[in-house]
C-alpha cells in the first residue's frame, strides 16, 4: 500500500512541471524559515546568558550593600537608642536573606555553593551576635560592647566572602563572554554558508526554469512562426519525460506532421479537381468528395494561425516572469490542440465547442487581465443536441478580441449567446468593441477570400459553415461603430442524429 502511494507521488512529480516548481519553492521557503528560527533561538540564548551574568553581578553588589547597611543600623541604634534603626536593621537583614536566596538559585557550581554557604553561616552568626548586643544594650549591660565588636569582626568576614564571590562571578562572566564570542563567530560562518547555499539554490531554480520552460517555449514560438509562414517541414526534439512541455512538444510535432500531410493531400486533390473541371465530369459523388477536401483544407489552415498567436502571448507572459500563469496557459493550449487534432474530419456537439472556446477565452483573459470579460449563455438542450464543425467559434472570438476589444482600454465584454428561433440554432458572438463599418465588412471578406493572414480564421469559418450547412448566409456580421459587433451563425436544427466525437476524447 505504501509502495503504491509512493509510486503515485513519484509519477505525479515526474509528469507535473507545476508540482516540481512548487516543490522547489516550498523547499526554499522552509529552509529560510528554519534558518530564521535557528538564528532567533541562538540570539535569544546568548542574550539570556548575558542578562543572567549581569544580574548576578548586581545581586552580589546588593549583598555587600545590605551587609554594610546592617552594620550602620546596628551602630546607630547602639549610639542613639533609637528603635527606628533597630527596625531598619531587621528590614535590611530580610533583604540580605532574600538576595542570598536568589544567588543560590542562580549559581549552581560547587565552588560558588561553598562561598554562598560560608556567607549564609556567617550572616546567621552575625545576626545572632547583633541581637545579643541589642539585648544587652537594652538591659544596660555593658557586655554589649563585646558583642558589638564581635559582630563588626564577622561583618568584615562577610565583606571578604562577598568580594570572593564577586571575583569568582567575574571570572565566570569572562568565560561566558568568551564562549559567546566563539559561538558568535561560529554563527557568522554558519550564516555565510547557509546564505551561499540559498543563493546557489536560487540560481539552480532560475536555470531549471530557463532550461525546462523558457527555452522550449521559445523553440515552439520559432517553429510556430515558420509554420505560419508556410514552412511545414519542422520537427522539434522531444525529451524522455511526460510533463506539460513534453506533451505540448509532442502535440506540436503531430500537428506539423498532419498539416504537412494534409497540405500535400490537398494539393493532390486540387490537381484532380482542376482536371475534372476541365473534363466537365461532374457528379454527385465527386462533388461530395470535393466539398469534404475543401472542409479539411480550411480546418488545417486554422491550426498554425492559432498556434502563432497563442505562443506569442505565452512568450510575453514568460518574459514578464509570470511562470505559473504561463503553465496554466500551456495546459489550456494543449487541450485545444488535442481537441483540434482528434478526428478533425468529424463534427462535434455544441457543448464541446463551447468548452474549448472557454479554454481559449481563459488564455486571452490571462493576456488582457481585467480589460476583457467573457460570458457564455447556452441552454443545456441546445448544447447537447446541436452539431457544429470543429473549431468554429474560436476564430470568431479571436477576431472579436483582436479587432474589436483590444483597442478598448477597459470595460471590454464578450458574450456568446445561443438560442433556437424557428427551428434554426442562432449563435451570436457579441462584443462591445469599436465596431466595424459596412465598407470595412466588405473589405474583410474580400481580403479573407484572397488569403489575408490576419483574417484567414474568419474566411475559413465562413466557408466551412457554408459547406457544412449548405446555406450561403449561414455566417454574417452585424456591427455599429463605437457600440460593438455581433457575429451571427445560423445552423438548421435537424432531427436526425449526427455522428460526432465524444466529450471524453476531446475535452480532456
């Protein structure tokens, strides 16, 4: 079970370029977090050690001060018989014991404990002697002089012990400071090597992205430009991997090979058509074959045009450093290419065509950001039952974006609306762009018929729809300058079922 789970994870990272990049960045972030936490902990430990050392110095100095204060209070009491000084003596004695207790909890080594024990015993003896002196003084017994001198002698020993404790604490502080210096130097070297490692890892990431994403996409772009110029003898080198770039490269090679074969077949059939026209041998079977050949030829021309425009967009996205969005655009593009290459001679249901058009809209929305908003409005019944030539809506949407919405700085909207009117399925591609004049519409159709590059998608769509529906006005423009344009497709609703590709094959 665990082996299967690990195998699944391994295959996922082998096939998903996005997963590899995400894993790389997660590792970098985790390393940075660990590095920061370690530095913070090390600095906190050093600061605590330093604060404890300074605190012990202050406690020892307080201990000396309290011992001296006890002696002053005793002398003043014996001199003036003022009980206020006796109260001061008791208060200072309590503070001495409290400070001594703190030092015992802070200093744990053997030698320090011996010194603290000596201080504690001496102070208790000192305190007892002072109490005896005060009692004898109160009883007006002159023996208190002896106790007073004995107490002063013990107090001098207390000062001596406190000085020894201070000297020992200073020596320990020097050792602690030396250890902190060594630790700090080690920390500096550690930080240097960690930063160097992170820089190397960042450089490796940049090289990995360039080799595995940027460079292959640039090669695809150059190859697409060659195909758009009419050179179909192209084959890109494929890697032995199954990630997104490899799938795209394989799809591109298949497309280029299919286009080359189709164009050769079209030229051959065109020669046959010319001979048959000269000989005037027209019949129904020949006409159907000829229409079919024209349909395939027009559909073949759409691929390089779409590839060129989309790869240009992806190249710009990668140049700007938006690699995640570029990967998503590539995934959408692979889906569109796979859809166009699978059973290209078979029509599809409208739902599949709308799904692929939605993929194309996502690509364009990555390009234009908030400048363009897309919407698809189609009843489920029509989407499931209407048959349409493959790759019909995308050229119309592309034309609406490039010639209608691209000049608009903001607020661009594109809507695909599908309705059934008098047993005819009416598909409208509506935009609120700059619009097209009547003369310009005629010019578009004239240039399209001549094979103008920027308008070949519209020309192909118009001709394919005429062949598919048998209606000359199955496609038309309705436009008003400054308001927008409506591209309208009219497809008769037939009760007979058409053979078309399944959703699972084309919309993966």
